[in-house]
């Protein structure tokens, strides 16, 4: 009988965890939105930044990417609240703060990262760094690979090298070298990144029915290369154009889906 009660208790705890995590995330996102509105910031896009490795490296935190559209028409990046065009917000215990630079991210890790005394925790820390760094470089069109981690223990220090490669939206990579003390204390991080943006939406959707066949082909090819990342742009343009051009936009979107781009 006690075994049954114990099992029921475990099930209840698991169910509560499943339901409370999304609720906590949603509540923390509202706190970030309120923070931005209180600082008179508008025109932002917000998205949760999640991952099991992030939850393990920074328990009790919620993270959100906050960016400002740059394509097809750039929204002005805010000049207040210390924000850049791409930012990482974090919430813990209902307190909201923001990181907008790599130097700021280094300070955040120095202050808040728990010791990483083994390979798993050090890997979680390096993976989290890469994910956050990606967010600070994101313009809504980059896609990155899963991190590749190399763990090298030495006599009195541990070196963790991590790399994430751009797989869509451009090319390049983010390379990180993290240093941990013998007991897992965070000693520092060096990042080297060189990203080159690929095709971005400018006016391609409006040229799908252009009288010049070369212009039409170039517009179509650009949209196909952007693939699914072009969806917000196409949705933005579609209501503003003629029914014929709307049909052309719908056709190329269906092709993107059909070809799995």
C-alpha cells in the first residue's frame, strides 16, 4: 500500500513539474514584456530561449531573446534601457535583467554560473554560452548546428572548447574556449566568431511577377534559399499586394513546404 502511495506521489510531482514549467515561463515572459513597456520600448519580438542544458546550468532562471526587426524594413533599435538590436533577458525570482553584449554575457557567467566540477556540467555551461551568444547575433534568419564540445582536463585546469556552425541563413561559426578550475570554478571564456549573413528579405516577394524573367527567377531563388525563415516576411508583404501576387506568394510558400526547405 505504501508503495502505491509513493508511486502516486511521484506521478503527481512529475505532472506538477510538467504543468508548472510552462506556466512559470509564461509568467516570466509577461514580466519581460512589462519591463520593456515600462521603458517605453516597442516593436520588439520576444521568444523563450530554452534547453535542458540551460536548465541544468542555470536552475531557476528563464531566458528570452528580444530583438528588433531588421528586414525587410529595419525597425529602429532602442536607445534606452541599454538595449541593442538583439538582447538576452533573464528572469529569476521575478527579477528581470538583460545582457546585450558578449562582455555582459561574461559578467553574467562569472556571477551566476554554479561550479562545473565534471564533464557533464562543464558541457552544459559551454552549450549554454553558445546558445546565448547565438541569440545576441540573431536576426531571425540564422540557424545554428548543435554544439560540438571538446573536454580537456589538465592538472589544475579544465579546458572546454565548443563550436556552433551556421547551417542556414549565412555561414560562419562561433568558437568558444572556457576555463574551469580544478573544483569546477568558472575562470573565464574566450569567444571567436565570424558570421556572414546570407540572403535577407528586401523586396523579393514583390518581384515574383516582374515583367523581366531574370528578375522573377532571382526573386524566386532568393525566397527558396531563405526557405521557412521567409514566412514572417511573406506574411508581412502578402496583405499589401494584388490578388495575383498573393497567389504567386502562396505558390512559392507551398513549394518551400513541399521541398522541405
